[in-house]
C-alpha cells in the first residue's frame, strides 16, 4: 500500500470556477469569505487528555477563535447532533454546549437525529427555541414538517437564511437525510415527518438562486458521507451525500441556475474532503476533533472554493506493521491548541458541580465485565440488560418476562474493567447509555418473539438485538447470536406460539426502526417514562437497600429484634427495626425493618434510598447445641413452620416423651388446622383446655374414631368417650394414624416405613425428636 502521510497537509485545496448570474464579468477586487464549522459534536465538552481523543470544548473554542481571527469575513456554523452524548451536557440539558456555541460565534446549525432526543410532541418547540435563544444561532432545516395540530403541513424549522458579506450574498439551507428518522425513538418523532432531503435541497437551491439572488449557496447537510482514510480528494465518497448533490445540481441546471457551491456535512463520524459534481464537500470528524472550512473567494465573475480540514486531534492508520499519522501529531494538534480561558472557566464551573454528581458511588457491581472482545463484552451487555429487567420487575413493579434492546444503545466503556463489589458511579452509566431511551412495556406472542430473535441471529457474537430473561439456544456459537435459533424458553419451558408474554424494550425499538427489529406487533404498549440509564441507576439503588431473601437464625440469648444483624446485599446498608422492643419467640418471626442504602439518588427528593420490608428471623432453641445431629435437620424447618415451639424455657428437649395432648397440638399444626370456632363440647375426658381445640379438630377431620362415641337410647351420638390427655403417646396404632394424616394432606407415603425410619419399637413411647423426624419426611420439610 502506498504511504500517504498527511500530517503536514492541514489545508487540502481544490479550485474551480463558478459563474453566478448576479456578478459582472469585470475584473474586480478579490472578496473573501470563510465558513468554519464542527460536526456531530455530541456534547463532547470533556478533554479526554489523549492525542487521539476528544480535544474538549475549551480547546475547540480556542482553535475556532484563532482561525476566525486570522480569516477574512468568518462565518461559523455547526452540523447536527450537537448536544446528546455526554454527562455534562445531558445533566444540564445542553446549556454548557450552548455556552460553547455562543463563545465560538455560531450563526447557523443543521438539525441532526440526536437533536430530537430530549423533546416530544409537547415540548419540541420549547426545547429547540430555548437552544437557539441561549446559543445565539438559528437551526436551519427545510425537510422536517409538522403532521399534527394547527401547524400540520408547515416546516418545523427555519428552512434557509441569507446574509451579504462584503457585497457577496450567501444563502444557507439545511437538510437531514430522511433515513435518519429510523435512528430516532418514535416517542421523539411523534407529530413530525422527514420529507425527502433531495426534494427540499432542490427547492432551496432554486429559491436561493432565483428569488433571493444569492451569489453563493451552501448546504448544511446532515446526510451520510462515508470516506475511507486517508481522506484526500482522490478517495471515493459513499453514502447519500453524492446522490443528493448530483440531484440538486441537475435540477438547478435544468432550471437555468447554478447549483450548490459547497456542502458543510455532518452525520457520520469520520472526516470527509471531496469534490462531488463540481461541489466542494467538507465534513469535520465528530466530537470537535476537526474544524472544517470552506474558503470562498470572489473575483469579479469568478468564484473559487477551497475546502480544508484543521485537526485538533491526531488520526492514525495502520500501514502494514507501521502506524502512520494521517492528521497531526501530539505536538501539532493538542499541544499547539490552547484552551480558551473564558470558556474553560465556564466549563470548570459546570464540571465542578458535575463531578460531585457523577463520581459519587451509586451502587455496587455484582458481575465481572469490560468492553474487551469476547465473553467480557457479552457479560457487560447482559449486565446492562439485566438491570433494566430488574428495574421494571422489582422497582417499577410491572412483571415482565424479558427485556430487549438494540446493541447500539450500549456504548463503549473504553478500558474500564468492573469486578464484583466495585462501586459504580453515574459517570459510568452515562458512558454506557449516553442517549435518552425510554422503556416501553407491551404484550407479544411467543411466535412474534421467536421471529424477532431469529431475524437478528446472524450478527456474529454480538447481535444487533439483545435480550435478558429468555433462554435462547442457537445452532452454533460461543455466545448468543452466532447461529440459527433452535429454541426460546422461559423458566425451562418452550415459548408457545399463541401464548401472550409481557415484555419490555427501549423506545428505539418500538414501534421499531424496521427490518428485523420490528416491535410493531406488540400490543397494549405503554411508555413508562423512565430512561434506560435511570432504570439502571434505580436498579442499583434498590439492590443496595435490599435484604437477602433467606430467613436467618439468631441464638436464644437474643432478647429483642433490635439486637439482630440483618444480612443485606450491601454491607454498608443500615437496618432499622420497626418493632425493636418486641421479644423474639422461638421459631420464625416476621419482623418489619427499614433498610437504608449507603448511596443516594441524585434525581429524587429526598435523595435517601430505603426499602420497607419484612424479614424472617428464626430464634433458635436454648438447647440448640445439644439437639442430636440426626434430629436437628428435621427440627429447624418444622420450627420455622411453627409446628414446634419449644417449652416455657425455650428448649426443644428432643428426648422428652410426648403426651396425647402435646401430640394432638403438634399434628393439628402440621395439618395447618384452623382452630377458630372449633366445637369442643364433644371432647370428654382428661383433655387440657389448651389442647381441646386441636383434639376436636383431629377427631372431626382426621380420626373420627379416635374416641368411642356415646349414644342415647334413640341411637343419637351424645358425646365421645374419655380421652386420656395426660397419657404418654405410644407407637401402637401410629401407622394407621399417619396413613390417615397423609391422606388428608394429599401425600403419598409408606406409613410403616416412615415409623420404622424413626426407630420406634412397638408399644414404645414417642419422643419429640422421633416425631420431628417422622413429620419432616411426611411434610417434605
């Protein structure tokens, strides 16, 4: 490959003659006008500090001021997608970007797709008008129209502007490629439409030439222009910009007027420098890494246009094993471009406030991930999806089975590596999700879900459409989306084609950009008005104030719940007991607590994050340590269920024998008996008052022949025979009683084997420990 080192070519020129009708053919003094601009700034006010990184707003302002100070008759413009893409701009709704545009003296701006991210049908006019007022410029666009309301059919923006500089009249107009509409959330495009850019370009160029009598016509075009390195005039330009220019010029020629003199481009991220159909085209790289220029000289009836690029950052490319600098070095770009002191002071003021907001911990990570190729990036994307899924389910409280998002909404986090337990800050979340996408919930059939996944399954390791919640099996591939879909399961069960499932996705996907990511089949769609980034924040905060689900044990010596240490997901969380003076009973206690996160929510008032919940505290027996090992595993779950509650001293006493009364109470509890309003009048004999309801319930529901009935002369039952409640319960007849108990509970057991497993001998008395072993098996505790 032929080396092309362009670091010394900071101004690549092209010269061609244009003959506007309004200028005379007489020789005259040379009149010079210079148009400077940046493109796709994306809120990149931060200086990345790297030779190949973003120069930062203060350096862009400094470079622009230096260029315009030396140039004759400078005019400053900017391409679209100006605001969204950085934390400092997002959190201030573009105000610091407007400060930068004003400091540079920007007069006109094209409209980009991401400029619609922060407005909807109700707020659109207010947002764009505020930006124009604060920034001191005018948005120019000729092909975006209202479709609803009183303004239906009218343009949303000012279509063109003219100004006369040193006797030369210049016309500017703006367009956006209609394909950009698919890259905007449907929420943000409601009530407007993008008409064909070419048609608008033809109308504007002809109007500016014929009616406005402009000598020079410049298009500010947010239309794709793709040019590969090394970005010189010989390189081919792909994308929509070429057909756009050719169509406009052809229509103007047919109308007998000159077409476009130049195009200041934006939309795609790489720089561009070209001549297309006699029209100079220049486009700066995104994030302020370049300033582009159209130098216009008018000498009598001759117009000369010189496009050039001024790098503020270094661009390199590989030439075999060698890295070649295409534009600039550290010395000729960043180091030679001083920061503008006045704007740097403005930036610092915003950034000082932002730093507190952005860098304070907001939660902890529970997984390892980074942006490195392979499983790390896969884990990173899944982590992000899982947080959105968690938010909708656990915080918003609307059960969904899966969350979907396009991969383009999960951005590069650079060299950041996250480990479980690492504290996470908003700065990372804004890097992950710089653009505002909201969450939409909807119903969708299993068939439609499978169609979506199958349509996006051929994109290599990282599919354009990702999901969390469903188990998707592919025919091949180390990770997801590296082969054809074989199955889609939810909780181990294949999705049914006709069944309806509740899912969620980001607003970019609904109703969808088309092609294979079409969510228009979703029914009952609802925008929950929560930005994805804030959903991740909410999920982290919620988890940081949550307790672990498992019940936990405390010793018998614990006198009050206030002394209990509750295990939480975050060791820094604090727990307050709502009933801290309540004494603990042996067994399971439902205790109300408030768990307070160590992290605050910067977007909420009050900012403190807490969850009120009920935790299960199990108080152990006073003799817990001496309960035999073969018995304790049965005793603990039965105690949690409330079947065993210990004696007055809080002891289990595994070796003690059970009386008939005690056994009856335990068995009634095992059956979940409702003893409310139980009739105890038919219970006769030596039965304690505290046991009588349990005895009566068992006689009626389990063992109607437990006591022999007594009859009157007419044969009516008048009562039951004596029930010796003080007697010790023996093994005789236990097999039959367990069989009856199992039948009531719907359990399939071998009663004889169950008795044998407890080591009971015929006619032997039954101990508390033996009953625990038997019941644990019967109840599968």
